[in-house]
C-alpha cells in the first residue's frame, strides 16, 4: 500500500486505464501525498500540451480533385438509386404518421426559459425543472409550473412526466421542517403519479458537514448528484427547464 | 452477388471519409510534414476503402484505419531510406524539424511541443500521439502498432519522460535570460 507509485501507474491513471477501485485508491493517496499529486498534475498538463499542439495541424496545400474511376461511379449510382428507393418507400410508409405528429402540441413554456436537450429533439412530455435557489418566488414558480404542466396534460389526456431536481439552496424545498410548501407538495404527489422530487446528495452532504441536519420529505428521493441526474435525463431526451 | 455483398458489407464511404481530419492530425504528429501527412492520409483512405470488407467490427473502424495508416507510414519509411530493419530504428528515428531550442518564445509553446514531439524516437512518438491525441486505450494502441501492451506502456512512459526533459530544457532558457536582463 505504501510502496511508491510507479510512473507507469500514474500514466495509466491519467490515460483512464485504471479501473474504478484502483482509481479511488490512488486518489485517496493523492489527498495525503502532495508530491504524488504534483507528479500526476505535471503528467496531465504534459498530456494536454501535446493535445493542444495538434488540435490545429497546418493544412496541406490543396490537392487537385481526382477523377473518380469508373467502377466507383457505378457504385455511386447504385447508392443513389438505393437512397431514392428508401426515401420513396419510407415516405409512403410514413404518410399516415404525419397527421398524428402534427397533433402533438409541445407543452408551452413561459417566456425567457431556454429549452436544451442532448438527445436530439427535446421531448415535451418529459420535463425536468431545476431549482437551485431558496427564494420563495422561485420555489413557487417551480411548483406552479409542475402543476400546470401536469394538469394541462391530464385535461388533454396526454402522458406527462415531471421531475423537480433541487441542489444548492433549492434543496430547502424538499427538507422536512424547512420546506414552506410541504403540504402542497404532498397533495401534488398524491394527485400525480408521474411527479418526482429529486434532491442532490452532494448538497445534503455539504449541508450536513456544516452541522445542519438535513432530512428529506418522504416524497423526495436523493440522487448521487444533481448534475449527474440532469445529464442522464437529458440523454434520455428529457426537456430541461431552469426555474 | 459479390458486387452487392461488397456494397453492403463493410463501412460506407462517408464513415471512412469522416476520419480524414483525425487521420491527418495523427499523420502530422508522426511526420511533421504537411504534404507527406496528406499523402499518407490519402493512401490510407484508399486502402481502407478497398479493404473495407475485411473489417469485422464496425465499432473498431477508427483503430482499424489507423493501423492501416501505420503500415502506410512504415512502407513509406522503408521506401525512402535503405534501412535493413525497421525494428532497429524504431527507437532512434527523429523527424526532421528544427531543434526545440530554436523556438523558446512563450507564444510558441505549440511549436515547442511539436518540435519536442518530433525529436522523440519514432516508436515513442507513435504511442504518445495515439494515446494523447485520440484517446486510444493501451490495448487498441497495441493492436494498431502490432506490439505487446507492455511495450506500449514502457514506450509511453519513456516518451513522456523524454518530452518532459526536452520541454524543461527549452522552457528554462527564456527564464534565465530574463533574469540576466534584470540584474543588468
């Protein structure tokens, strides 16, 4: 355990070749060993320097366009025909779908909020509201927004999933004994099965280390990190709204 | 039938063509000569295209194409000089650029790093650039260059150590100069 860490191990570490357990062990050692972390740091900066040096290699002089050999031309024609055929047939197959898609009206979002999604088109029927402030009006907005989305969907018979993610001071919303809206939240959860409350465990850990006792409302669950939760949801195609 | 098979098996032309910038970056890092790098890439792409039916796993397309480029590069070196054995200069050959000492300007860190990388022995340079520029895993690099994983690790280790010494030497010089000026 206390043997000196070899250069090979450090290289493997910065290249992401170590498994999770080895990584954690090394990180734990680095916390106590300043020389070791300096070595890792130097290697990492060396690596990023090399990367940087070749991000924009000088361009070669433009080469003359080569004529395509005949065989390749035939292949290209074949491709083109295939694409044309695929387009025609998929157009024919999808002709009925168009009407359905058009009726799927996206949920309206209040002005000023941006919609982003990592998974291509944001799915308006799965919305994540991110709250990071304990200001009462922000909390209220989050609750109103969630309620409005769910009610609207219910009235129109659409499926709608809403998740409220809280970190930083926004977590107050989900703390038992602190939250000013605990009763309303319980009622909302009862009414809508598709409403989730998620709190950031890192924030909880931070608050706890500052001597505060953090207890979540029974309706809320804790995720390892709020950012992780948000990114996962975005990748799943959720719509992100910052309150 | 074979014609149709050729058309459908193996990656499509755009997916190979899309690797061009990646290949060019690696080729440039290997030879530090824009025209030669461009030729290497062109060679590699056409070889990859004709051999595309040999690729078994589509996910390893990038590693497969880079390994083709490695062979093109070795072929090029063989044809350029009358070396008896590639293995012999695997650890010695430097690419011809000005020495890193020539460029020690702070704004020219990039040029410095490139010059230092260019002075690394060929084998070390290849391993270093594959790992650092394209984030290939050690196993993939071993596959591309057709060497054991242990060799990848030791070459990488030596490459980074050499690079650090080369860069330290270059970076120290301007610092010493400015110190002298102050005393004056």
